[in-house]
C-alpha cells in the first residue's frame, strides 16, 4: 500500500480529553501520514484547539480543519473536493492509534469493501501504560445491542455516513451507537480488525444508551422491551408473537431418576403453557422407567412417549421425534437436563421466531454451578470449544459474554430450539455421518450456510448432568467411533474452518475455552 492512497482519509478527534498532551497523543498517529486530513471537532469554538492545529500544520504537515461538533454538513462537503468515497475515522481526544492503524482501516474499506471497521483495543492506564487487551468478536448484532463491545473508535465509509445523516459529536457515544445499530439492522458490511491497534482511556461499554436502544427497537417492533442489567449491559426482551406451539423432544434410555427430574422441572418451571413433551425411548429396559412414563402420561396429557428401539443413533432419534412432533417449534432436551428458570422457553422462542435465526441454545450449568455450555466456537484447528467452560455460573464472563445474548457458531443439542421448517430445509440431523458426535455442530453450521445465525441466550437456564445419558467415550469402541465422526467432520468442514468465528477472536487460545491468550 502506498501512502498516497490515504489522501481520502480523515481523522476526526471527538471532544474528550482536550488537554494539549492528550490531543498531541491522539494526533501522533499522523506523523507518518501527512496526507491524512485532521478534523478537530470542538464544542466551544477554535480557541481550545488552536495550538494543536498550529502544531499539526507546522510539525506534521497535515491539513487541519476545526469543525463544530454539532454540525454534520462538513461530512458531505468532502465529496466536493474530489475525494470520491472518503474514509472517516472518529476517535475521542486523548486516545491513541498504533502507527499502522490508519493504513489497516483504509485497506479494509477500499480493498476489502467494508462500510464500517472496528478493531481490538487495550486501555491506557493512569501512568500512560497500555494494559488489558480486549479481543472482540466479529460483527455481532445481538451482542452489541446487549453490550457496547465495539468501543469508541469508529471507521466508516463516507457514503454510509452521509446515508445515516452524519453523526452528532456533541453526543458521540449515543450517536455512534445509534448509527451502528442501524448499520447492523440494514446489513451493512462491517469488518473487525483482530489487533489491538486502538489504545483507549475508557473501557468498552457504558451506561446512558437506553434512549438510543429504545428508539432503535421501537422501529423494529414496538413490543420489544429494553431493560437495564448488570455490568453496563442491557436486556433486549422480544415479545412472543401469537401462541406458537412447541414440542419438547427428549431422547432417552432408562435412567428413570433423571427422566423424572427432567419432566418435573419442565412442569414446574415453564411459564409458557403452549408445549407438549414427546419422549423417545431407545431400548429402555428398566421397569422403573416404564413406571415413570406411565405416571407422567396420566399426570399431564401434554406428555406422551414412543419407543424407537434402533441401535443408538442420536441423530436418528432426533429426526424420528421431529417427524412425530405436533409443534411448529422443536426443543431438543437431554433427559439429564433440569430447567431452572420459568421463562426459559420464552427466552428461546423470542429468538427462534426471528427469520434470520437458525438454532437457539441455552446456558447450561454443571451440578456444582459452573458453566457447562454457553455457546460453541469452531476453530480452524478443528477444535470445538465450549466457551467459558468451568467458569463460575454467576460470572459475567469475558467482556460480559456470559450475561448477553449473542451470535455463536453453534450451540449444543442438549437444550436448544429450532423450527420444524429449518429441520426440513436441512434434511434433519445427519444420521449417516454423525450418529452420535458432532451432529449438533454440523446442524448449526449447515443452518449458517443457509444464511441463518445461531444464538446463545443466558436467559434460558438449566442444569446439565453431562453425559449421564450415555456415558463418556470410555471404551475402545466408543473412542474409535468418535474418531471416525471427528474425521468426517474435518473432511466436511476443513475448507471452512479458517473462516471467522462470529463468537471468538483469533488472538485467543485456539485449544482452550477460557478466553486466555
């Protein structure tokens, strides 16, 4: 890339830390880019920035303009100078950029075709040292609506900025958030640069965005609620449209104690009554199992059981259950699950009803209260990661990931929801290649290939006695079967494993699930 390419780039310093040392730090990234034009936005006229303007013009040789923070006319005016589609970078005064940040962002727009670019970041502490890198996800609309993970740096194509009416720098956090929400909803192309080239004095996230979120979602659906939550997060609560019918499909073999606990938890902890339960018994032999089945059939007419006594094949059992289901929505549930909050079904349905959503997964805890499942990542190494595994159940997680709805590559079939229509379009779970392992990940990735996104919600909560249904891979035959299915998964997806994971950052450890780096 030649330096001449950046002559259509504008760095706009937003009012913030307007001390001279802070302003000089912010413009220091221009020292190798005299062709980049600097815009100093001010709320109180030119006096507060006049010396910085003089410094930049004399020392760095950049052209400088002082603009009124509340005026957006100067943004569209750039096209009058023959720039074509200029690139604007907005950054609060006092923050810094690495020397190569401007080139990288310019390239993402002009070479990569992005409309909006954001980057990883770290924090400038009180002594001026950098600490705490924040490795962000790829573009993630739901996560952003729940928590402003993107941060204050904004790189945007001029035509996109003009389309949205510019940006009011007097209320930069709110205006930036409103613009990004519209860009997400419109499907604008966003690109994430997974490098901490942005050094900020403020952590990501913050309060005071309720009015922006409410205004945005009021346009989407007046029934959506915006609720303040913990750790500078929000809860975007979507309404359930109509009275959709859900069939809860539970494959099982014996383990009557866990079957009883599972069914009890559904009956006691489900506020939405529009469901039925279909148990798929696979070669059960215990007389106690049949007593439990008979008891619950007599107890609640929404519950029924069928037998499907084939050699164990989880995918085939799921497909058989979906074929027999009466509901338009399907919940898959292991018999070693106990749901624990009354709104769990609505928390899954509110996203399952969205046209762009494929599979919705729940937050699952081990019996000791630590995290078992909070979304799956699919690494280029082929590793399938249970993100945040063994974190404390009450932890907010890395960058509040455990308390926010978000897009992920895949979710576990131990407790998830999807539509019968999606199951039909995907020709069901793959019972030939992935009869026991990898079937849920494969199903989710095929949903993504259809243009759907898979969602993790922490607002559907359950306890999971993992692998109690069928045990661990603890015999030679089980290990051999697992390796065969792992190889088949690799064959099917090896060309796609290098693609960006919407819920994971490539700087994080590819083999661990704890967000270490």
